[in-house]
């Protein structure tokens, strides 16, 4: 059975603490996901994502959250982070081609709790997971890890993860139910 969760489509600053919100993540001057430039109207139309996308910027001394227009609306020091949860949601999206095609979509979920609130962040790039785990460990932030992602080997290939693997890892966790995603594809 598919689970339904609201995702921010506009006004990130007012919604990020209440519902899932897509955020690009910039850490160590690298952005996740690393978006390939789209050329031509057809390629741009095919990569359309209906959700607003903000930016989480992580530096050694601050984290900042910017809305879909690039305006920073929160800035906190790492000592203000009290907890984090890291997981992966599974969903299906409509694919391209004849007939109805469904494609798997895997989305990183980072719930970051600070002294000023809890922020529900989504990101399309699974390769950000080991980077986030390293960053959170460097500041001794307690991480809830229902899928046991910390136990995977350092050379684990995040680009080859399948929805079937996530389904196995997520049994009896908050990530077990497949989510419903309407019309959105991964932003790669």
C-alpha cells in the first residue's frame, strides 16, 4: 500500500518544518544532486519537477536554509543541532514512452532537528548519504538510522541502489511503505 505525505510546492520557508521539502544540499562546495544542464525545450519539459526546491548550505561553522528564490530564511550554528534522522523513501513516478510506464524513485530523507525546529528535507542524490553521515558525526549529532545506512561499507556504490534493496532494508521502519509521488522524476 502506498503512503501519502504532503510535499512543499511553494513557500518553503513557511512549510519546511511541517512537511517534506526538496532541498539541494551544498557541502564542501559540492552540490547534491549535481544537475546536468538541460538543452532544448523537450529535454527541459521532460525533466520538469512540480516541487519547489530550496538549498541547504553546510559549512564548517553554519548551516543555512534558503527558499525556492534563494533567500536565506534560517541560519544556525552546528552546536544548535540536537538530532538527525536519515532514511530513504521509495516511490514510483510516471516514465516516458508508450502506455503507462512506472519508474522507481529513491529519495533521501534528512530530518534535521535544531533548537529552533525540525526540518524535513528531501534530496534526489543518494551519494549525499555518506557525506551527511560524516558531517553529522563530526559535530557529534545523534543520528537515528532506521535503515542502518551507517553500517554499509565505505566503498558502497550508492548509484546502484535499487528500490528492492531499500524495501528489504526498510522492513518494520517508518520507511517501509512506498510513497506516492505524482508526476515528479528524479532531478539528475
